[in-house]
């Protein structure tokens, strides 16, 4: 493996080194996806391998980034940096089974500090306490090193610098529409001047709303850390994890939970915008919104670990989407506050990740017709009718509401759309969209049977059977000996692997086996699988789409090739970053991560693969 910290073994800290001069404070490292994520289901932040907060949107996932150095590599980029003089190496890890991140920095003399980063989250006064607050605690671990605090938030997508005012133990960063307050027991003069000083005691930095703390700074930081650690450990203790790969599954589950905007129940697809899918490709998109497709997969993955609270929160958000649609068109994505309009624009003054712009804000896909959305709505809600553990189990009123989405699935079945890959200039009758229309009708038939509504069960079963017959006939290509991406088409597409996963066809069916073989010949680069073979709006895809590789793993396991599935799964785990996180894409030639980060689709694949492939608990107990 190269020395790049992005390629360090998961669970082990990276060793980030520099060729800095013998003395002084070195320049920041080039942006990479060797990042950790902290958050509390209200907002999140990304921390690089040197303990530098390089991305944080405020006051929620889709807000203005107060730290944007991930997308602006020059000195104009804003960050929250705690720098050690004569930096030599760093080590980084999560406190096990938590979202509390610890980064150790060492100088050339062997002296070191430890930075603890988290966003408070715990139960207080019978509710979740999740303030808009970043907590950073730094302490010396070896010797008395010298550090410098470089805190430089910017507002309006990096366009404006705030006015800075000071108090005895705080600094205020004042903008036109936002004011941040840093409460700290560090010397305020040193913080404002970015003056190096000797660290000989623990210091605390609490950055958040412009409010005075009720208790002392150190006491508050210490209490918040203890309570946040206890919350995440308790949450993980209740997960029904598989026997094998437990650490990978737990880290994936925590990351998915951190992607929930608990105020409304929405689930973001990723926490970033405009990380290119491939170097210099221009495939730069804003993923800080709730795609109904992605959210369904997140809910299902967490449900498989018996974490059903996320589903209950999401169903509240989803119910509002269905009601507002009034039986008509449902968008493939919405804002996390149910915003329908997400106009796409380009932020011209940010250079982009490693200078690879453009930086996009908003996503044009909200205008698309993607017909798989109705199946994703109903699949996302279906467990709520069967699961007796839920506080609010779904019943007949919820079923009747879902039927509106089902009727729309019937109306759009067999009609051209942009497809699940959101093609911007080409519409076809996509197999994946037809498949999800079938899934909508199939699940509605099952729910109606459960609720003892035989007339509706027969109605939906008739639609499902007719759709299934047409899909199997028109999506099959005799020429390719495979199911293809569109009715009457010839191009291969990894999404047809979902035909077995959602139950349209048996995995042992000769047509599915033949399809799998064709996909392996034409879409696979070693362990990685690309989305499709045809060129799209930007040409032929260069990188592998991680969720497709996980679909491949699932298909292999379903068809009896478990050993090969395990080999690919282990390879996918080996290409996570040093903290066990994945982005959207992997470059097959370099193994480097690309695309928005952390990608919920990819973290879902880790959970699904482990649950599918793990040995059973009864084999060891």
C-alpha cells in the first residue's frame, strides 16, 4: 500500500508525514478523502488526518459551509485547525462504538497532543439533546509541544469573512445572517492572533450558536463528552450485528445514523457536494439531500440490524411526501425540510476538490421523472406493517395512503424516464424503474393480505403479475443473453441485479445466471463493478460505483458462489479509508476513493454484505 493515509488499513490510524522544514508550522496537506465524520443527527463535520475540520455545513447538512477547505485547497479555504509545530506524524481513530474521533499529532522531537472531536448527542430531559455545537478538546500526551489555533470560518459559500469580536473567554464571528460563538479556556489573544504557544494543559473549544454556556467551559466539554460516549455505546449495544466483520458493520451503522436529519426524519445521500466521481470528470454533484431511493436502502440496512428507530423517523418524513403529492408525481429527491425546489447553480469562486470544479449547489435531478421512486416509497414503508416492535405500527389508513403511490406506479409503468442513474439527456423505459413499479404493486398486495383486505390484495397482485411478465419478456436480450438496462435495449446495467434482491426472479433462474455472467465479463474490473457500459452525458464511466460492487457480492452469494463473494467483500473493506468509511466510487487502477463522502449507498453495502456472508452466531456459542 502507498503511504497515503487514505490507504491505511481500516481501524488503524494513518501515518501522515511531511517534508516540512526542521522548525515551523507546515502547510496543510492536499485535500483527500482520508476523513472522519462527526455529527449528532442535526449537522456534521469532516475532519482530516491531521485533525483539521475541512468541511462543515451550518445550520444543517444542506446549509452554507462555514468550513470549506475540502473544496478550496488554496489559503482562501476556511478550516478549524489545531496545528503542532514541527509536525512529523499523525494517528487517528474513533473511540470504539462511538462517533467520537481522536487524533494524535506528534512533532519531530516525539512530543504529542491528542485532539478529541465530537458533536454532543444524548438524552436529556426526556428528549435528544443535539445542539448545533462542535466540541474540540486538546491535551498534551507527550512532553510540552507548541501548537497554533487557526480558526477561520467563512460565510456565504466562502465569499465573506465575518466580523470578529472578543470577550474574556469567547470569540464571536458575526455575519449578516449568522453569528458563531467560540467558548474556550485557551488564551483568547493567542487564538485571535494564531500565535503559537506551549500546550501544558487540557484546552477546550466549543463552537456553536451565539449563546453563553450555563456551566464552565471545561466542565461542559467534559460532561458532553462523557454523555455522548455513553449514548453511542448504548446505541451500538442494541444492534443485532452479524458474527463476522462486526467493527466494519458498527462503523457503517453509526455513519448511516449520522446521515439522518432527525428534526424531520430525512436521510441525506452524502454529506458533501462536488467531490468528482473521477479525476477531472466534471461529474460533480450535490448529494446533501434526501433521495427516496437511497433512503430506502439505508432504512432496510439498519432494520437488518434491528435499528428500527431510523425507519420510524423516516416514515414521518415520507408520509408528508406522499400526502403532498396528492396521488400525483413524486420527485426522486427533496430537501431535508421537504423542499421541492433545489435549483442547481455553480459556485464560481470555489476551486473545487483538488482544484477540480465545478462546485455545484442544488441538484437538477429534483426536476426529473424517475419512475422507480414509487417502488422505493412503498418498499421503504412496508416493514412498518409487519413489525410488531414499532411504537406506531402502520395500519389501514397508512396503506390507503400508500395506494396513491401505487396507482402512480401503475400509470408510469412502461413509460420512459431518466432512470435511477439520473441521465440528463436520454429517456428510455428503464428496467430498474419497471422493476420498482412491480415491487410497489407486489408489496401492496402483501400488505393488503396482512390487513385482510382481499379485494385490494387481488387488485395489486394482478398488476404485479402483469408487470412481471412484461419485464421478463421485454428486458431480456437474446443477443446479449442477459437482462439489459431498458426494454428492447442491448446495453448492460448493474441495476438489473436488483431483480433477484427484490424478488422478481429467483437467483437460480438460468436467465439471471446468464445476466450475472455477462455483467462480470463487461462491467467488472477485478473486484469492482461499474454501473453501465454505455456512454452517458459525460462519456464512459471511469470509476466503479461501490454499491454495484456490493450488489455483485449479493448476487454471488445468492447463486452459491459464497467464497468468491467473500473475496470481493474483503477487497471492498480493504479499500475503505483508515477510519472504515467509503465514498461513492473507487478507481479500479489506483484504488483511490472518489465521489461524495461518506456515501450512504456504500455504507449500506458493507452492512448488507456482512449480514449476507457472515457465519451464524450459533457456530461459536
